[in-house]
C-alpha cells in the first residue's frame, strides 16, 4: 500500500493531476500506520503482520 501510494504521488506530481496526489498521500499514510501497528505486534484486521 505504501509503494502504491508513492507511485501515485509521483504520477500525480509529474502529470499535475491533483486527485492522484491526494489519493497517493492517503494510501501512503494508511500503509505507514498499518506497517507500524504490525511491527509493534498488534493484529491488524486478523493479521499478525502487515507487509
């Protein structure tokens, strides 16, 4: 999810499409939060680790 968010950020920045930029930021932040929760040992939606 983090990688998809970064790809959308880059594409949105290069093409000037604002909605891709916004979606990329949201996906990157959500992915980072899930990654941190998984690294701390908390189960996220039934999964012990979130890759």
